[in-house]
C-alpha cells in the first residue's frame, strides 16, 4: 500500500485545494486494487469500493488520509450494492452539500450521496476544452446532469447554453452551480425531458455551434449506449450549423474509441475527427483510452 500512499501524496499536493482523483484503482495500474477509487472533494476524501469490502482492508490508506491536515473528513461509499449503497463517515464530520473548486469555477457536491457526488472528475479535460472553444457559441449540453459543462461554457464566453436532462433535480443543482459562479444573467436554458422523445423542443433554440454528448453508458429505461448513442448522432445534422463542433464522450471500459469512430464514419461522413483525449493525469489507465474516451468532431463548412 505504500506505493498507493506515495501516489496519493503526490495527487493531493498537485490538487492545491481543487478537486482531484487521489487514487484510480479502476485503471488497473495497481493490481489487486481495481475495486478502489479515492476522490478528493476538499475538504472531504471519498473512498469508493466497487466490491464487497470493509474499510479495514485498506486501513493504512484511511489512516494516512486522516493524518493529512487538509482532510477534514473521510467518507466510505460502497458502490453496486443497491440504490442506497453503504455510506459511512469514517473520520470527521460532513454537514450536507458543500462547494468545491475546479479551474477557478465552483460546483456543488454531496460527499454523502450513495452514487454520484454531483461532479464527474474524469471530465475535467472535457470542461477545459469546452471553456477554451465556447466564445460566442450557442452550446447544446445533452445529458447535462448538474450542468458542469454549461458552467464551463459560460465561463468561456458562450452566447447561449441549452441543458437537456431527464432529471429536474439535477438541473436544479445546475442552476445553483451557475449562481455559485455569478452567471445568473447568462442565457442558460434547462429542458427536463426525455431526449429521445423531445427532439423538436431541443432543436428549437438552435442551430448550435457546439454540442456536448456525455451520456451514461448503461441506464436501463433511459439510455443504453450500444443501442441509443446512434439515435443521438443521427440528429446532429438538424441540430448543428455548418462548421459546428461536437464533443463526444463515452465511458465504457468494454468499448474502445473505435465504437464512436465507426458510428460517425458510417452515419455522418461530413463530420471529421479533430482530436481525441481521455481523462486527466490523475486517472492513469493500463491501455490507451481504456476508460473515458472523448473525441471532437467538426461538421464540414458549406462551399463558398
């Protein structure tokens, strides 16, 4: 475990008060600990177990976290054990939701949530890319969750952002995230709808210059990537204007980047690939793009 402690020490130092993944066991870089993830939501460290386990199995890691002056609380979260899971505070106290920082922007998180805390840390490079390219753009944010992409887009100078998600609760947190960043006056819209049944409502505020597609990999009843992703991609010509860019995200370790590339080549030949990247350096993976895959496409301009 000493190697994990040394890695976490490095990540905590590099975080410098902002969010970061302290240990990404699911990437396979440390054999035997593929079931373990530790996220830093300052000042709370969230330890996530993806197997039946007890905190005692990683006692030295928990003890190390407890000894760090920055760490005011340590939370244990058992994943894949029912919708409520097993959430325990191992050290300190956690008083409901709190605010974290990423690249100078603020987001609301819930360290005691049984599933997702409210901010996907692996998508930090995606938010950085969007912020860099959003100036003056009309942005469509599909599967918006708590609107972190939207916050980044407005910070980057976007003209308008339309957030689409089935969960009105998640979108209400998104509104709060915009308020946290002083973006109340920005043109930000929220559609709490089933995307696959609401294309006319989504299309109406367009056409769009930037589209973000960041769906769940497998969410029965709402979206299953292997059969539903293509339904979204086929709508891109009617949603975008010529020259528009599309940020495609896929986080299924069973699929390679070829999954999306094949769908685009076969169905949208007038969109060309510009660049590909994965999660941040705090998400080391054994094998290229084994985890998160992000690909940027651009629709061809009309002939002059």
